[in-house]
C-alpha cells in the first residue's frame, strides 16, 4: 500500500490579489509553495503530486521540484477539478486502497507531527478524515444585506483544515460523481459526505492557517518564526 500527497496549485487566488499567484509570494526568503513542499517532504515513504496550471511556468525554476519524490500534472479551474484530474493521472500507479492526502498549497505552516498523527489515527479507519480544530468564535448565520438570522451552536462545529486523507478509489469515485451531479465540493470531505460516508476529524493545530488574503502573509510569517523558535 502506498501513500500519496496531492497538492492542488493551479489556482490564481483572486481573493489574494496581485500579479503573482499567492503560492509564489515570498515568505521568509522562499516562496509559499517551497515552504509547503519542504514540509511535506519531511514525511517518509510518500509520493507528492502537484497540480499546476498549464499557464504556469514559475514552478519550473524552483529547485524543490527537482526532488524525485515530486511529480507534476495539469490541474483544473477549481480545486476539486485539480484533485480529480490528479487522481485520474495516478490511475495505473495508485491502488484502490492507497491512502491519498490532499493538502492546500497555501498552508505552509502545517506541522509535520500533525500530519503524522492524522496518518496514524486514520490507519485503520474505513473512510478517512480531515485535520480540523473546534470553532472558538461565535458563528452567525447571515442572510442577504448582512442581516443576522441566527447564532449557531458552536459546540458541534469544527473548522476543516488540510491534509484531508481518504482511500484513492473512494476519493476518485466521489469527485467523478460530483462532476456528474454538477456539484462543486469545497473540500474532499464534502465529496465523500455526498456519497453518505462519514469521515472523522483529527484535531490539528490552530497555526495551520490558509493564506487567502494579503494580510495572511504577515500572520504566516509570525507563525513560522514562532515555530522555528520552538525547535
């Protein structure tokens, strides 16, 4: 049985802004994508496949992509498309029961020990699951025109992170059916849930932030400096 890590990196990050996609923004002397891949490479016995855009040539100049454990393939317009296309690229290479971890390229602060804990805890699980953290903020359901409709019960709410870990065959089936049903899942777990399976959560760390907007770069830099001090 093999373990694969898929990194969807074909997006342009409209919410981030700027001329350069967020994965190529500089963070402590390296691009975001370099930080992310270098952390994933600390995991032993995994193969990494990065889904890139056909218009993207920036990745070719980064030395991390010379690592023999990293492959590239073409992604799609949406995250789910990139993951599905990568899974289809792996047909003939991956087995049905292989584990696939999908990790956001814009989560460079993920702790390796959290990923190792995810793999360990899900090793015998029938479906798989995701790294997540309990929601600590009060969550409001908002209608149109910014009107608050209700306050959610946060005791049962968790904020999903990545990696998200599922069996190769099941994940491919779920994303192919999503296309047939014209359903656009925002993460892998949503596609699995659509097939009436029940993934589980494994608690991660709150420092595993996703860089979405420009101000998140400063937060990620502060987190990385803190993490380095703890070594």
